[in-house]
C-alpha cells in the first residue's frame, strides 16, 4: 500500500464506518464478547484502546525510517506494550473500581490484532499526521462498536443504561450473562450482513 | 497430518471415565463433602448440609491421629463452626505433619436434630491430585476460550478445518509452555525482587516474541518438513490473547514452577480442545443450508455461544 | 526528583537492557548456527506480493 491520498476526515470515517474493527474487520473480538456487558465498560476500554492506538501509530510513523524490516513486528509489539503499560497504570490509579471490573483485559490490549494490523498496514508507510487521524478513526470505531454492544446488552439484560433505570423491567436477563456475548455479536453481525445484502439488492434494482 | 477422530474420541472418553472413577473414590461418608488441611495446624471439614452447633463445638466428638500410629491422639484446642454451619475448622495444639495422611473420626454427627451416625474419614494432601486439578481446571473448567472468552480472533480464524485446528493447537501449546515458564522464572526471580513488576507487560510480550522467533529459527533448519506444516501458525501465536493472559495470571497468583507448567500446558490443551470441537462443527456447517446473512462468522459465533453454554456446566466443579 | 524513583527507573533500564542483550545475542547465535541459505529470488517475489497476506 503506497502512502495514502485520503484527507483527514476521510481517514477518520474510514475507521468508524468503512473498516469498523469489530463488525467489519472482525478483529479484537475477545473484549467484544468478554466485557461488553455495560455501556460504561465499553466506553472505558474503548478509551484505553483509542489512546494506545493513537500513540503507537504516531510513534511508529515517527520512527518508521529507522526500523530494520526484519525486526518490524517485535518493534511494533514493544511499542504497543509500552503504551499499554502507561494506560494500565493510569487507569489503575484514577478509576480503580472500573479497572477492577475490566480485570485482565486492559493488559491484554497488547495482544489485540487491530492495533498491530494498523501499524503494519498503515502507520509504517504514512506520515505522523495521517497516522494520527487513522489511529483516531480506528480507536473511535472500536469505541463505538463496544458501546453499541454494551448498549444492546445492558438495555436488554438489565433494562438500564450507564446504570440508570430506563425500562423499569428486565426484558432478557440472559443477555447479561458473559456467554450471551457470543450470541449478541453473532446476531449483530448477521444484522449488518442483512442490511448490506438488502441495500445491494435495491441498488441492482 | 491425519489423526483418526475415532481414536481421539475413545481416548477422551477413557480420560473422562478415569476422572469420574477418581472423584467417586474419594467419597467416604455421604454427609462429608471434603476434608483438607489448612494453615499449619488446622483441618477443615465441609459437610453436605448444616450441622448442629452444639455438636460441632464439642471437641470431644472428634478424634484425630496420624495413620501410621493410631495410639497417639492429636490434641484439639478449638472447633470453629462457620456462618452457614456447613464447615468446621479444627485447630490443633501443635503443627500437623501434613505429609502424613491423618485419620479423623467423628461420633454421632447431628444435623438439624437428627443423628447421622459416626464417620471415619481420612485427611490427606494430594499434591499430584492438586497438580492434576490445576491442569484440568485450565483445560476444561476454566477453558480460556469458552469460559474466559480469550483468544477469539485466532480461534475463529483457524477453526475452519480440522487439520488447521490441530496444527495451530499444537504449535500454540509448545510456544505457550516455553514462554510461560520463562516468564514465570523472570517474574519470580528478577522483576518481583527488584520491584519492577510494572514492566510485566513489556517483558512478557517480549518473551513471547522471542520464543516464537527462536522456535521459527531452529525449526526451519532442524526439521523443514515440520516447519512447512506448522510455520504459518507461528506468526498467529503472537496475536493470541491467551499467550499473554497466562503469564499475567501466573504473575497475579502465587503458583510454583510445577503448577505454572501445568497451568500453561492446560491452557494450551484447552485451546486445542476448543479448536478441535469448533472445527468439527464448522466442517459440517459448510454443507448446511444457512440463511445468507448468517453465513461465515455470524453462525460461527452462535455455535461458539452454544459451546460456551455447554462449558458453563463445568463451572464450579472441583476435582480434588 | 525522588531518589527512589530514579533508582527504580535505572533498575528497570538495567534489567530490560540485560534481558535484551542476553536474548539478542542468543537469538543472533541461533540464527547464525541454524542459518538456512535463503533463495534471494524468493524474497524479491515476496517483496512484490507483500501486503496480500
């Protein structure tokens, strides 16, 4: 892939809609299944991923000319690990309760395929500026995906949003179970596919 | 790479049978669920139902001695009943020699006014059994894929064919055992003593990359055939959350070397089992008539959800 | 700056550096000992194909 020709807003929306990490690229599914039980969890982990993605993209874009191609992947991994350590310590210090709920997942950001993938396909070929917008778009795409899943699961499972009571009753308690994450992601992916198929059919007339 | 699926099935059935036999043998009295050592000088007895306080607190009802010399009765200083009246902790005057099995006799157990007769049970530390329980725990009860929801990207990516699934599982287990043991060693002897545990993520992921690179380099030369079969999966190992989750779990808990080895091996085998189960179903799915919008990943997610529900049945199970 | 923090940072640097050097040399030796004569043409072809996984 040569250097991108897209403008900054295009890069931003590419991450949110065109190549949404969760529903389109189907990468980093572990947190999408494991801890998307509430909107708040989705939001916090989304922010953490956004931070790591933006900063690692910028770092790699800045030093891309000094990396020997043979040790490319280890360099990416260590860069990500550094930024994950930073956000891990920050979250543990400032929001200890939410951090405890997310458990091991904050540390596991280091193994999320989406971040390495963006560094490999985008940041190592583009300027710092473009990488920043791409990272921001991808991070936001992940954040919105997680929040959408959390929204559905919290509303259907508990009848609440952000902990506030909305419905007053619990329509489908099953959705709050961690296991329901698999079903929820499966159903939402099928829904996206269905809409895409319907739109394509309409286009063809 | 061809493994007869019937052989595998028979093997797993045998292992499960042994498990049930082993768990069945331990039951010595129908009202006593478990007996175990605690701390240096206590024994914990867990009952199936609540026992009467008057009976439980009376230390003359208990007789404890070491199995080889029944004449020397050990001195009990206190019998403590828990809040839910189901566990009794016996405290002894002197420290117990936990390497010896102890015999414990209880006379006239009363539960809710009814007498349940006397019980005669043994208390022993089964280290091998404990190791085995760590292994089975990581492999089945807390299966990293179906019970902890980790490693899903690689799980869905490589579970389309049985041969791919087995290749990935084996490669993963080998790298997992190597890197976790190195990580455990470094954490216990370098990072922890020098209070550098905040560097754990950087060090652990570095070790994973290193082991992958080392296995890659050596395998390429030593056994090119094997490299051709398994080389493609090596890169995928780094992208798997489980490979970093296991060292982090080891660092957060106090496991010793043997237990760490068992946990890492169990996690790898659990991943292999999950992949094998999933690929068996997905090979059938190829032929099934599925609605168009569900084809590919969505139906795979639903199948994984059903597997996870099934694995939920193992939760809370304890073996020893 | 707090001297304990400086100590911690220097210790971290030293430990990471040592691990890096140790394993770096190890891997380099392994790569040297188990070297495989790579066909330069293969790499050229891969270079052209890169990105397509």
